[in-house]
């Protein structure tokens, strides 16, 4: 039986490993860190006394590959669905509030509805959505939508920043348009937000590792790949420090690791280089938190914090496209973010509770048109080597859905 070696145990690697097992292969999964999950995992924080996530990730109802993955490992029970779809927003400057409420139909007219969409939207604003839908690969979001429209500050900018992890002025329009077609274009259920109520690891990581081991796969953490040895058109050996693993003639390898690591290991490969940062913070409140709008999720406009997620007495903050603030010290950032949280909760002068700041300086790659053009396909010049990751050519932004799809695509590339 051939062996597929999967290097990297983030969601792309986990997806590839489980897909390979389903295909009847022996699988060995390696991870440089002591644990699986990559940028999508949970850990216990002693200062907060709680399990927290290392990022504010959500799924949408349209993420078919992600839900198939969850169902295969039994992880969906740990997800919380916001149904019917509702996305509450608060403008921290004016105090204005509104909630996006998609309808069941495939035409997203609700965006222009005073009761369901963005306040102040007009019929002419539908042209922005049309321009996005047909945008060529070279265009940015800001080149497709009008900055003077009420939709820009209250929909397109926050949506672009959250989905693309980039400002509209630099974010590629085409992949955002694909997300909109999959969600807005398929009705309310496709737009529903799903959050990991018990943590990302409980939903995505722990059951995936358990499933892999139960089906005969191996998982080897704390194993950093340091060299690929090539012979002709194939990978002949893997080196993890002093450990050398020789590849049999029918064995294959999937690299599900970040682009800079791939570039170091593979001669001549082109990978996207335009990394973008994300900053997350977690605050432990004195009591269970209820967000304005009554959901687990709240979008903020006009401050530094962009999205709030409430789970019990923990309120989590996400700031995407955070390159401008990522180098600031925690003693500066935590009070800044808490000020937005306190304002949103209606307690502007509330003292800052204990908090934990998490920075991902290279959270995503390929947000710009040139970055997407540099994304490589799963198949490589070596017949037994494939690439996986949300930064590969999935056609999607760097999301959970893209990562999971990429793992399956990498295994399929071996034929």
C-alpha cells in the first residue's frame, strides 16, 4: 500500500490526510508545532482561566467542503448556527445600529431594503454588486464599488476586510465576488454564520486527529521538515532534522505549510508574498455577555475593533487587515480594543478586565490581484508532490473553506 506523507497539520493538512485515508492510502501526518490546528485551533489560557481560540473564525452556510469535513469527523455538534441569518452592526461614532437579514431568494434585493439591508441604500447601489460580480482578476474591490455610496462604509468595506483580510483599495475583487455568489446568490441558509461554540479545536482539530488515528493514520507532532531530496521528477526522501524518510516509488507527499516554508524547500516555485496581519483579543468579563442585536456576533464600524464574538463570559475581538497596529504593544492595544468593546456594550467607562492579545503577523497571503496571480496550483513539477493551503489556487480567499478544499484537491492531483 502506498504512503502519502502530509506535512503540516493545519486544516489543509488535516483535510488532505483524511481524504487520503478515505482513498485507501496509508497516511503519515507531520507537524512542526507540538499540536495540530495551525492558525485554527484552541488553547487553555491560564490568565483568563478559559479555553480560547487563536483566531475569530466563522463558517457560512455556503461552506460545503467545511461542513462535509465536520460531518466526517463528528465536529458539527460543536458549532453554533445563527438562524435565520442575521448580522447585527453598530456604528461606534454615531450609535446607529442595523441588522443584515438575507432572504430566501437568490436575488439579494434585501441589501437595499430599509428593514433588512444597509440604511440609506438606494436602488442605484445595486450596480456596485453587479460590477463586483463581473470584475476581472486585475481589479480591486475599490475599483468596483463607489466610495460615496452608503454601502461602502457599512457593507463593502467591513465585508472586504473580514473576508479578504485586506483594505478594499488593495483587495482583489474576483475572489470576493465568488464568495458573494456562493452566499448572497444562494439565499438565507447559505448566508448563515456558524461559530465554534466549544472552541475551534473541539470542532475541527481534535476529532480530525482522532479520526485519522482510528483509521490507521499516524500523527507525528514536533517534526519540522528541513529538506526535500529530489531524484529526476519525484521526491525521493524527506528530512526532519536528523531523521531521514526514504520515499518508496509509489509514495507521495503533500506540503500543507506556509508559502515562505514552501519556497525554502522547493527550488524555483512561485508563491504569494503579500502577507497580511490579524489581531485578536479575548477579555474575561464578570458575567455572561449579551451583545447588542442578541447574537453571538456583532460587527463594529468606526473604531479599531471590527468583530465581536461572545461565548459565556468571554468576549473576543477580531481586527483584520491589521498591519497598521500589529507592532503595537499589548499594553497599548488591549485598552484601545476594550474601549470599543465597552462602548458597544453600553458601558463606556467600564474598567478593562483581564485580557489576552494574539497576533498573527502573517495570517493570510494573496489578498491582492498580484497575490492571487502568484498562487500556485496543487499539482507541481514533481509527480509525487502536491501543495495544499488556503494560499494555493483555490479560487477563494484565505478561509477555512479554501483550506479544506485545497487538501482534497492536493490528494486528487495524484490521480
